[in-house]
């Protein structure tokens, strides 16, 4: 009967780092070797022995990324400051870019339409008039 697995020096930091990067547990477990067996841990063993690291890994990684983003956004000497500010405003503050397209006729007036009740000749004359109209 083998002894209970005991995490080795550096394995806790490795698990926290890899899971924080977003590596799935199935892949993280392959990189944690039990020195007694020389085998990779099973997923349940990984979860059992590294629960504290798994619980905080993504929060720590996200906080580092946000800290970097914040530092770039607030450093006016950084050439990426404006771009990061725009990104921050859109993703964290709810700002958005809006493009408005307005359709109008000549000089901002109404759009002239060809009425469906017109005869073919009337419609052709109205269409020809739009081709001759300035603007």
C-alpha cells in the first residue's frame, strides 16, 4: 500500500499558476507527478490536495491582468494609454461607440418616394426627375 500523496515543494505554486492561466484541470494534473509512483495525479487527487490553490488561482491571475491594464491606462507616458483607456471604458464602465445614420432627401428634406399607385409612365417620369435633381 502506497503512502498518502504529499505535495512537493513548488507543486502548489505550479498548480496555482497553471490553473490561473486557464489550463484545464485535466491538463494541470498531468504536470503534477506523485514521487512515490512516478505517475501523474488523478483529477480527484489534484482537487483533494490542491483545493486552496485551485480556489484562488483565477482570481489572482485576473487581478494581475487588471493591475497591468490599470497601470497602462493611467500612465499618460505609455503609448498604449489611450487604447487601454478606451478598452477600460467599454468593458468596465459600460461606454460604447455609437454610429448614427440618418436618411434624408436633398437639403435635409424628406425622401421622395415613387408611389405604388402611379402608372408606369408616371413612375418613369418621377424616377427621371430624381436623376436630374441636384445633390
